[in-house]
């Protein structure tokens, strides 16, 4: 169960990384308000739902095996992503009011994408292998 959930999360990481790569290209080539709104929606909906799967489903599965597990390792990275998304949203609002430039939007979108990608790498290379290793100890 736990391993299947982790594999599903990794599959989502790959799909989301591809989507972010496409967004980054589109920002450089076809910047528009609609594109920025689509990016914000993707980050707020898809990435947030993914984070909630990890915070709820993954943590629940871990806690069934180890009630002492510190889920803060999972939640901390998600809060960093949420802050980056809020920065992008704030900058977009400033942009619509003429107080920020297109380059500012691109900078904050790329920052959010980088934080998400780095978080995925951290999970795949450290957190998930640790959970798999610990699961064997919990059984």
C-alpha cells in the first residue's frame, strides 16, 4: 500500500515536471494574462491537491505503521511552495494594476516552478527512500 502510493506520487511528479517545462517555454514565447492565470490555477489546484495527498494519504499510511513519525518533514516543503505561489499571485495582481512588469511575473513563476521541482527531487531522492527503508523496520 505505502509503496504503491509513493509510486503514484512519483508518477504525478513526472507529469507535473513536464507541465511546468511547457509553461516555462510558453511564458517566454507567448506571455499572456490567460497563460499566467492557467499557471496559477495549475499551482493552486493540481500541485496543491498533490501536496494534500502527501499530507493526508501518505502521512495517514505512515502513521498507521509508526504513530511517532514526524510529518513536519513532508509539510514544511509544501508550505514553501504555497509561499512561492502566493508571491506569484501577489505579483500578478500588481501587474494587472500596472505596478509590476511581465519580467516580474516570469521571475516569480520560474521561482515557484524551481521550488516545486526541487521539492519533488528531495522527496524522490531522500524522503521516499527513507520512508521505504523505515517501513521495513516498522513491519
